C-alpha cells in the first residue's frame, strides 16, 4: 500500500506505526472498509473476482455486497485484481492465474469479515 495511504490510515484510525506495519494487505483493507465512506474514497478501489459459486443467487449477492462496500467486481482474473474469493467449487484456471499474478486468494468468510459482516 502506498506510503500516503499508510499515513492517512494512521491519522484516521489512531493505529501506531508498528501496528500498521504488522497488517497484511487484507487486514489493511479491512481497516479501510470500516472507515466512513467519504474517507474510503481517498483510496484505490480494490478489485475482486468471485469463483466457485456457480451462476446462482449467492454469487450475485456477493458481487452486490462487494460493490456496496466499494469494491470493483471483475468476472475474470485481471492484471489489477486484488482478491479472488473462492466458493465451494473454484475454477482451477482462475486459481492458477491468481497465484501466478500474486492475487490474494480469500474465502467467503474472510471477504465478509473484511467488510465487517460476521457469521453468528
């Protein structure tokens, strides 16, 4: 994450520099997603692709949740993709391409947790 973004996160959240330095990329985005909408707009928009959910309602719902939380939803693994969220039957070619490109692969639980939605 860019240094200017790091300074903004530190200023807005009150995190110590050491705490920020220990955050993974996903944890940093979790912090950003919990900030007020006007503040989040200052950041690069994370890109996410969903695979393994079929074409049913679950995938459509997840895509809409992602959009509502400031993510750019992609249908394929692209050069700028940040996250590949995998369902029960992920496409092996998408996983392979994501791994090759260094895309962070997350579960549905990790994605929902990152935006503040937790299971009961």
